[in-house]
């Protein structure tokens, strides 16, 4: 249930829904909360982006890192092959259930040779991995025997003509490389170099030949290892030869994938990682993930050249978009940075050096309050700036000091002669973070990259030169046109910081534009589970749009730069709840449309209601739905904000132009109901006090809230603009107060002793009784003072009937007639007096007419 509620909240906010639950979301950090921190923070890309760009590649291999073989779900690797029919997949699945490869091969009679051979080999390969316990009972199940039989069939796949082998050539090459890496088979080339040795630390056992076995005879297994020229190799030379043999086997996987052979399993990408493991092998075998993560001694036994080779291979893997490659690089970088000696042994290699810098900037925090563990604590700065994330000494807070590992890395890098090709701009950012401003400036001034200019902007800001900082930010943005070395999120941050600086310099429209650019760049096409719902910078943009710019400034900007997005052609009413939620999740409301809505509500508050209509979304736009969770299911209904705005304007216009009091009261009451029911859509502030950004579900998490506009980079003019745009009245759900105002005004136009008067005041109190009980009480006292006793007096402000306006219209006449019936003599005297008055008026008018005619004749 919690997951359903959380997901519905996500949809609710994306579509402007009405769901409210107790626990709040993780609100996005706002640049404008602490402008000094925002402008001083160290610029960087994410680690994922950096490692995916450590090397350049022309290859674009398929990445498939899910494990398709899952017996519990009856899925097999062949399911990923879109070229296979369902019937063929069924046959292959049946083959995989065979007892061994021979049985599988027999079951595949009539299939393409590549599919039949490979699948039979795969059955034996799995048997070799799992059947060790059966070897003592049945020699035929000895892993060596079974694995070599598998290898023989994989080799036969590769021996097929190119077109015949293509469906499984990549698969077979990969499995042969795996068998060779495990020491089961010799190189496919047939050279004898690797025949008598295997992986370091793994003792080879002689094994007998077997049907389909491609291995050398058992007697050859005891021979001394020799080079292709026949020379006996030393143990180290033999180990290196074995490694290169296996490396070539993995390279063959990628070579075959480049020819277009099927690689639906993503084995070309996987081969990079498996090949890299070859270079992480020491005297006692492979030094794996757990060993390196736990700082095991085996990692320090690895030669720097081998480590660099592994890093290059993992970089190639990460460049293909592999998460496995990214994690491997992360593990190696974390291990290396924990020791200055390790750092020095690696930084002479460009790829390794850039890896360490990228990890240092993105994955290592600085030290808070002298606590070393804070370097990896994303909550360490929560009580400093209220934000989550790794500590950054670059912000200049005295409680945060540079991480010694980053300082040591910077010192080592300072000894090198770096240029742009070596990622000197990244080193400049690192130097900035640890306080080496001299080094940061020297390196940044050599380059014209976006990051170099960004660092220059930071240095200028620290020196108090906002004009130079603004110029550097502008240069950074221009550099992006010729240099794509910043990822989208970093570009958005760059534009956002530029907006903060423009705001500090009183350039409000420019600030809005820069924050708008940041918001549109930062908003994902489909919301991410760990990302803010509206994108990273929407709240900063909304603050400037709603509280700093004038309405006219905002309208001019929107008209020029923010067109409405196209209305999707979809009918949600024809979808079930699941399809509706999926569609809404995949089609979030854009930043542009949110800004137009904000303007529409601002115009409505200013009284420019007809002008506001065009900025509301069309009522046919399915993205603007009310999303609720009711009866254990998602309920999506149209909001119809534009129609409601039209009706609200009509009601107020009718009230203004009404001749009769009751007609005016009726129109005001209608406006009150609309304002109360749909005020969040029509009149609400995006931030304080209504928080339409969260559909009113929270009273914090956006804008200035109760914070004073204090601190650096805030002008007096901004404070004045902020005060001038405060909600009137300033109250939680202030539009409810407006609804109550309309209802009270409606009551004032009604006879005080009428049912409509009491019912209208009852509704006025009901609109605000939970938000402003003091005012609701005052409205009740107004009723007590002026109104008549009514049946609903006991539930006043809670249960209110509809006002009887027709009765209110007749009320004066009814009251007059009742008076006549009670006092006939007085009524008769009044009638005589009235008739006399009328007669006198008629006589006066007649005399005036006669005199007018006489004058006209004389003329």
C-alpha cells in the first residue's frame, strides 16, 4: 500500500492532482536558499558521465546486463534473441533441460547448426560448473571432461561458414574465452603456448579426451610450456602468454560482434570486464571485487602496468554504457585513492589519472567537524545547509575541511605538466575544492573549456568581482556550443548558478531566463525515482517568476519565450487504471506549461481574468488531471481549470453588472463556490502560502517559506518586490479567504432576515472554519446579530443548505404584505399618503410640460 500511495503522489504532483498523505517527499535543494553556498560550490560532472567519457570509441555494442537465465521464471538466454520464433525458442528451452550436451544435441535434430551446437555446448558448460560433486561417482561428469566437450562444440560453431555461424558466433566465442580463462581449454588458434598452464594460482589437472573435445591429448598436459618457436617458457613468461592468449579470445568476441553477428546477450561489452580480470590476477589468483573493496593485500601485489591495463578495459566497457564497468572503476578508484603511493603509481597514465580525479570530485566528500567518516555521509551537511549530499569544502564553510585524500591527490597532480587533453580543467576544479586557488587559476586560465570558465567564475566570485564572474559564466555557456564535456545536469547547474548571480545583480528577467533554461534542461522526460518531480530548479524559477518579477515582466517573457506544448492525442477514459497511471508517468507536465499556469493564476489574482484564460492548459489536455487514490484504486478525473476560470470571471462580471441586489448576491455566491472548490487551480500561489507546487499538501519545501531574505547576494530591490507580491490576504490557502469574502459580500446584498442571508454566511464560515476559525466565529456572530433563526443554526459553518435566492427576491414584498395584514389602519393611511404623493407628482409634471410647450411656441 505504501508503494501505491507513493506512486500516486508522484502522479498527483506531475498532473497537478489532489492527493494528500502524511509523509512528505524528498524536496529538491534550492539554489536560492543559500546563494553563497550555491555560487561557491565545486563544479563537477557525475562520476557516471566522467567514466563513460574516459576513452572515445566508435563501437556501439549492445548492453545487456540482466541475467536472463532464471529457472524460476523459465527464462533462457535465447529469449533475448528477437530473430527467433516462439516455436524455436520453445525447442531451445527443451534442449536446455537435457541431462547433458549429447542429449541436448540429439534433441536439436533439424535445427540450424549454430543453434544446435551452441545450445548443446551451453548445457555441458552449465553441467561443468555445477556437477563437480558427481565426478567421483561418474567420471563422465568430471568438470574437465564436460567442459572440454562444451568447448569442442563452441569451436565447431566458429568453424561454420560466416552466415551459418552468425546466430551464435559471438556467444560461442565468449564461452570459449570463459573456458580458456578457467583453464579448461587451449587457445582456439591451436598454439601450444597455453597447453600446460592456466590461470595464476590454479592447478591444472590432466583430463582425458572426450567426444567433441578440442583439447590436446592428456599426455600433452604434463609437457613444459613452450613458445610458438619451441622455447621453454619461465613460469612468469608462461603466465603472461596465457593472459595474452585469453585476452585475444575476448577480443575475438568483440571482433565478431562488429561484423553484425548476433549479440543480444551483450557479450561484447561483457568481454571487456572479463578481459580486465585477467590483469587483476596475482600469484594466488584473481584479486576480485571483494578483495579490492576490503583492501586485501593481493591488490598491492598487482603491478601498476597491469592495473592500468585493467582500468583501460573497464573504461572501454563503461564507454558502452555498462554499469558493471562503472562499478569496477569505482572500486579501483576508491582503493587507489586510499593510499598516496597507489596514486603516484597510477597518475602517469592519462585514463587512470582522469578516473581518480573524477572519483575524487564526485564520490568523495570532505570532512565535517573533523570526523573522517563524514566523507561518505550524504547527511553530514544536513544541519549546516539543510541539504543532502557529500560535503564540499569549496563552499567555504568553516566546519568543512578538505579531505586529506583529495589534498594528497592534488599535491601529486601538481607535479605534472598537464594540458587540456589530460583533463586539466577537472584538476582545476579539484584544486579549487581543496583550496589551492593558485593552482586552480593557473590550470583554468590555460583552457577555454566550459569547466575551465566555470572555475574562473568561482574564483572571481570568491574575490567579490561579480562582473568578472558574470562574464566567466557567459563564456562557459558559449563554450558549450563547441565542447560537450559537461553533462546535462552540470549544464543545468551552470545555468542555474548564472541565474543566481543575475538575480544578485538586479537583472531579474535575465535571472528568470537562466533559471528557466536550467529547469528545462534538468527536467527528465520521464520522472526518475531518485529525482525531483518537477526537475531540479523549478522552485527557484517559480520564486523569481511569482515573487520578484512584475506581472507584466513575466507575461512579456512568457509570450516571447514560453509557448504552450502540444496537446497529446489521447483519451484516458478508454484506458484502465494501470494504463492511465503509466501514461501520466510517461507524460509529465513540462516546465513551460507549469510556468504558463503560474502566470495564469497570477493574472487571475490581479483581476486580469480574461487575459489569464489563454495561459491555462486546454481542458482537453490529458496531462492535467486530478489524481486520487480511492477504493484501493487510482481515480483520474479532468480538472477543467480553463472552464472554471471562465465561469469565475462570468460570475464576478455578472455581480458587477447586476441591477438587482439579489442577482448580484447570486453571482457573488457562485464565484465564492468556484473560488473555494477550484481556487488551487485558479488563484493559488505556487509557493507560500498556498504551495500549489505540491497541490497544497505541504507548507514547506518550496520558495522562501518563513525564511527572511537575508544574507549575501540579495538586494533591497528584491526584498521590496518580494513584499509587494505577498498574498492578500496572507493566509494558508488564501483563496479560501477570497471565497469567504465573496460569500460575505453576497450576504450583504441580501435581506438580513432571509434564509439566503443565513445560508450564505454559513457557507462563508464553512469555507475557512478549519483554516481561520477566528474569522469563521466572527461571521457567525454577524449572523447572530442580523439574521433570523434558521433550522441549520446549530450546524452553522459545517452543514449549510443552498441559499434560496428566489425567496430572498420576494422577501421585501412578503414582509410588506405581512405588515399590512398586521396593521391595516396604518397601511391604509400610508396608502392614502402614497396616492396623494403620486397625484402631486403627476400634477407637477403636467405643469412643467405645459410651460415647456409655451416657451417652444414663443421661439
